C-alpha cells in the first residue's frame, strides 16, 4: 500500500497497551503507518466527570477525531477493558458515522500469532465477495474450488471467520458488502438473467459508491446487464465474459490479473 492507504488508527484501552504495542510493531515491520495514542491524561478523573458532549468538545478529542479522519483504516482492539473505555466507545461511535471508513476488529483474547494472521489476511490479501443468485449456485461452487488454489485470493463465504454464522441471506450479503469496502476487498458479482431485481438494485447502488473494486462475471451479454444495471457501464472494462468455454481456473487467473492491474494503476507503478 502507498499514501493514506497504509495509515491506521489503533483504537484501544490503555490497560491493554502491552499487547496493543505488539500489533503496532507488527504493522510497522510490514510497512504500515499506525498511530497509537497512549496518553496518561486519558485516565484523568477530570475526563471521567465530563458529559459526553463536554468530552467531545475537548482539545484532546478534537485531536483524536482529526487522526481518525486522516487514517484509512480504523483498527479496533476489542477487550473487556476497551468495552469500558469512554474514549474507545466515543471513537467507535465517531467512526461508525464515516460510512467509507474501513474497520477491522481484533480480538485481544486471541494469541499473538492468530492476531498476526488476521492482520496479514486483512491487509495483504485480496478478499473476494462472490455475489450470486440461487440459479447460479452450481457455477459459483465450481469457481470456489478454483479460488482455493490461490494463496493470495481469500474467498468470503458464510462459513469462514469474516462473517458471523447466519442462515439469513440478507445478513450474509450485508457482511459481504462490508468486505468489499475494506482494504483488499473485491466485489465479484455473477451477472446473469437469473439475478433477481432486488440484487440488481443492490449492485447498482454499490457500483455508484466510492472506492469500489469490482470484477463482474458475465453469464449473459453485456447489453442485457446494462438494461438492468445502467451503472455497469462504469466497470464494463473490468468484466469477464463467462458465457463461452472459459474454465473456472482461467476466470480466477483473470480476476487476479485485473486486481494486479488495479494496484498498478492506483500506485502509479504501471506507467
């Protein structure tokens, strides 16, 4: 990552500082720019006696707000102590109002190596949300098998650790869309005539949002897709035609090629 994309705000309780410092060190060792505010004054009883409105209006919280806004990623260190910290609770409330802010929760109860694996997968991998209708399930299942052979492609599914277990398809889709807003997150919609209208409306809205990384998979012709999803025109050049004899492995490879092309364009290294 380059520029602001590698800047991370670490939200934590001072009581967890030893373990949080390990996270900061890991991030710095891997080229990221985290900020860790560990200020003794945060534990001052003066702040404890303030109302929420008064606390939000302090010079200290104005500084915290500016740092959060300047960072691409909000990394929340979840623990019993952080749940009781007024500053952490207010930081979370603030960041939830910033719809485009990427958020990563780290469970501090986990061992250090498990935390590092979570950080690596989230920050350095490419998380894919494969969005498809029931009619395209067989196609999607074969494609998932092809994805499994790529270490740098991480497929979001209801069964992995990036989503809470749920039988509610709306919850699965909501969490999948959240993945597409995170660093390294990619939206892979399977566009076919079978895609229900409620899905096309959702896809139309997502395409119009900022910072979308998308590779549409066409199981019908582009003109049919354009009639249902007018904003598809913006990302037509990144689409993959899956109506012919292309294999699942070739599709996975083309997705990777588009991801690499996007990264080169974003960083300027492709000039």
